[in-house]
């Protein structure tokens, strides 16, 4: 994988929102959102643990639907444990923040993650 730095600061919007570390769930598991992401075409995603993956949609507290599973890998021979969820709800703001010890922290920089 390679990472390319992109400058700028994320602007916070009105609720509903998602942020890294926020609790999410589907019909089977309760997990946490790892980080929000987007591809070069602007499609929004979030990452979570692969062991939390299910074909069901993911929701935040209050039942707001977020999206559907795009790709997941858990327990493969490479030791991966990730799931990529495609946002399907355009009304959800994907914040560039993470929750650390009960406080929301702004992510200082971001980049493009690609597979090699």
C-alpha cells in the first residue's frame, strides 16, 4: 500500500454524522467505525474491522442507516482484518475526526490509500 498526503481541514456539518471510533452496528455485530475515506471519484466509505463484516447494512445509534458492505477480509492467509463499507445515505456527514478518550479530535492530515 502507499499513502499520499492531502492538505486541508475537514469542515464539520449538521447531524447525523459519523466519526472514527463511533459505535456502529448491523443485524449481528456492534463494532466501531475506524475511519472515514473516499476514493478519487468522491465515493464515500468507512473502514471497520473485518470480523464485524456482514452483508447487512450498518447503523449508528438512533438507527440511521449508513451503507452496505463493499469488501471485507478476515482470517485470510495474509492476516487481514478489515471491512470497507460504502455510504449509501447521502444525508450522513462523514467527519474527519476520531474519538480519543471521550473527546472528538480533528484529523490533522489525510491521504489516499491504495493497494499495491
